[in-house]
């Protein structure tokens, strides 16, 4: 298991990733890799069997609209593609009004392969993201 966080508020442009500046819990092997300050986490599959590795990815944080009070969303993305099944959406009544969001997904990583994971702003406007927290757990 590994946990990546950013406690300070950050503005995330449309189509960009949330950045994680700290590693709160470092994974105990080389299957979960992240460079502090990056928005991308790389997951490795098994290299000794033909069964895919399974990971549970969870994101929680606070989001707010920057320019207009309209529905805003954030999603877990795999290989740069947002998963709409792992999307959190809120509808603020004013700009800079924060809402807590959470989403999670289980993914499979094939043997001898890697998969990149990020949390992406899937809106047309910028978002403010505060207290971002990404947890990656290898479940089998």
C-alpha cells in the first residue's frame, strides 16, 4: 500500500492532473512508483506468473470551481484516459465553495506490464483541489 498527498490547495487546469507533493506512506516494494511533485503513479504487474496484479485505487479530497458555479468533476485516469465509472461530481452554488469528493476503482495490471494512474480534472474550467489524497493498495 502507498499513500500520496498534497495538503495545500492547488489550481488544476482543465485536462490536467492533480499533483501529489508528499508520500505519506511509502510502498514496501517496487510495484508502486511515484516521483514527489508528479501527478502520475506507475503500477507494475507481476513478473513471475500469468495472473494479473489487482490494485484498488482510492482518491479523496476537496474541490471547488474557480470561474463559474456549475457542475464540476474529477476522475481517476488510467494511461491518460479518465474513467467515467470512477468520477466524482458536485454542483457548487458559488465559486470557491469546497465540496468533499471520493472515488475508487479496482484495476488489473497484466504480467510484465505497467499501468499509469492519475487524478484528472475533466472539466472545461480550472478547479481548486485541497487536501488531495491518493491511496493505492495491491489487493492480489
